[in-house]
């Protein structure tokens, strides 16, 4: 048996994830998991729920002061998340 093309395990896994259309969901999960490292511990404590659906980051907060602060920073937050992930995962942010 002759092998004409070798592929690294990491590359094979990435190809599989793209083929099964799972890579986008994994990027969304990674974005949610890095929320505290992007925004900081104090603001993260005011976050009660966070999830991404169809490119929109939904953030539920327990503080209206933090909500107003994040509202003003939402474009910078989107850029920071997408830059860390390496692709456009978050298109908009909704604060509740």
C-alpha cells in the first residue's frame, strides 16, 4: 500500500470539523469561555448568563451600571473576541 499524501493529526481534525460544520460552534464556545479574560474579573462577576446564537452574543447582567459600560464598549469587545478567535464569530452584542 502506497501513501501519496501525509497529513498531520491536527490538520485532519480541522478538516473533519469543517466538513461536519462543527468548527463554527466550537469557535462560539471558545469565545464564551474567554469572556472573563477579555472583559475582566469584576465585570465578569456581574454576568449572569452568556451565549452566542447566530453570531449574536447575548449577555445577561445583574448590574445596570455594568450594562451601560459594556454598551459603550460593545464594538471593542466584538473586535477583541474575533481577534482572539482568529475569525468573525461575533457580529453583534445584545445586553440584557
